[in-house]
């Protein structure tokens, strides 16, 4: 269900040109070194998004790794087990390490001896914030607001310019009573046209469901769509016909409230929502729309980004 489909403008740069000019290959699909010009735009986006930060939002920047139990407890394995990356290591057992290295040097694989650690790679930026909020006790009259970010990993190798295994995500998160959280999500969706205008890109808002894994997951996906829990802001990156999800607006209802025991003052389970900015997709979308030379971008867009 597409809610707004303005005429999507022509793109100034094709995927091949973007790949060649913005990135340097690192011999793994969806993993790139990024050029200085590209990072300048990423930093500009960071500055711009900070100007949108909800009043009173507390800022956290999380590392690219998260506790494995935190992600397990969050229910990630029920929905996207195929995307999750786990940190494995040889550990400190001298015999195990020596054997693994010897096997590698004889042409075999050292990783056969590696064991899963207590860490996974962060699949999204917002997961660590819920237990932090839960520690604070009952949520007061005003919803809690957070501005979080992290490098994220999803195991979806691809040669496409808009799908990385390693990418950056910034999120605004709200935790509070159901009506407050619904209002937060709706207000942010209502701001999508303003954000698109600031960035000089055309957009569409689409109801979405996450690409859940397996049968049970597909049912959750249908539930998401039927209950309008996830919307995405689509911006042309690879093509104007198939625009790319660059932001998402998500209602989790009482899922995290239940997992972490978060309650509002009236004793109800807290609801949560997050607004996610896919930083690398937004950056590539800007180059695709305005061209690979930032100097040639429209002055109002450069001004918004401080470039
Ligand atoms: P999601 O949690 O799936 O809604 O993701 C939030 C945002 O992260 C999306 O709207 C995308 O902009 C971005 N994102 C998700 N997966 C990828 C990926 N594989 N490569 C680049 N950006 C991504
Ligand atoms: Zn989130």
C-alpha cells in the first residue's frame, strides 16, 4: 500500500559509477572501504539528523557488538536468525589454539576450533537501549526518548549498491504509554516529506513488513502489515522504479515492555517505537540523486548538511 507516490526524479549517477567513486572493494560482497568524500556526507547527515533530535532525548552511541543473551532475549532468533552474526574466537586454551593454528598452517581451517563467544554483531542500533531504560524503573508521565546509533551487521551479502553487510544506523526511540508511542511514530511519518525536501530527494511512504524467516516469522510479517506496525520511506537509489527503504518507522507495541518488564505509572506494559535512519542508504541516495561531486549539489541541500 503506497501512500504517496510523487513522480520520482531521474537519478544523476548509476550504481556502477557510485560503486567506483564512493567505495573501494574489500573482497567481500557488501563490505567496502569508504572514501573521504562519502564520509563527509555521512558526517553531514549526522549533523542534520541531530537537528531533528526529539527534545530531551538522551544520546547513546553503541559499539558494533552486543551481548548475545540480550539479542536472544529480544526475540531476534524468532524473526531473523539468518541475518545474525556471532563473534567466534579460539579462546585461551593453549592446546586448542596451538592445534587450530597448526591446522591452518597445514592448509586447513583454524575456524573449526573457534567457539561462539558472548557477543553478536549488532543487527540494529536500538536493542541495547531497552534494558537500559528498564533499569530506570517505572516510566513517568512523559515518554522516554533516546537518540542511538551503531555500526550494524546483517548477513545479507549482495553486490547491490543499497545492500551492505556492514552499515550504519541512527535511531530515535520512544518508550511510554500506548497513545504516546503511536503519536511519536505518526509524527515522525508525517515529517518524512520535510526530510525528503531537506535532502532534495523524492520519496514514497510504504507500509512494510520485515523479511521474517520461516513460517512462524511470515505470520509475524503478516501481523505487522495488517496492524500497520512498520512503514518505510523509499528513496530512489538503484532505480526510480524500485526505490530503496532508507528509513523505517516501527511500532513494537508491548514487545520490549514485556521482554524487559517495562511498565508505565498506571501499571500497564510500556510500548516502544523507533524511527531508523539507514545512514549508508541515505548517503548513497544523496549521491545517486545529486551526482558524485558534492560541489555540484543544490546549495540548500549542502546547507542542510553543513557541506
Ligand atoms: P530495519 O530495522 O530493517 O527497518 O532497518 C532500518 C534501516 O536500516 C532501513 O530502513 C535501511 O535504511 C537500513 N538497512 C537495513 N538493512 C540494510 C542493509 N543490508 N544495507 C544497508 N542499509 C540497511
Ligand atoms: Zn529500532
